[in-house]
C-alpha cells in the first residue's frame, strides 16, 4: 500500500528488465522533481551498469503527459512513466 506522500514510477521494456519491477513507489518529499527522480534511480540501481546509459535516452511522462526538463515537479499521487526508445523494423 502506498502512502499519501508517494508517487508511482512505471517502467516499460528494458527498464522493466533492468529494475526487475514494473512499478514502484517513490517518496515525493525526498524526490520532488524529474531530475531528482533520475538521480534517485541511478543511485538505487547503481549495480546495473546498463541503466545509466538507458536513462539518458528515455522519455519521461508525468500523468500521461510527456515532459522535458529536469525541473518538472512531481507530486504525491502522480504517475511517472520512464519510457525507453522504441524501434521497429
């Protein structure tokens, strides 16, 4: 059960494989922006070498709206999707 101070991070594709989870709660007080979230994930998954490079190429959506910039605020109750690049052939 998530607390009233958390937001949910959603992972897709290789991000799910690297983290081992599809979703996870993150404390919005400790991690209040997209930039802080990316740094938090780099620290949390520091042992996963490929994660850092993949995060550099991922799009981020907050509540289903793509966002740009690290200063975008994340609030408790939000859903943040980390979306890796997709290719097809």
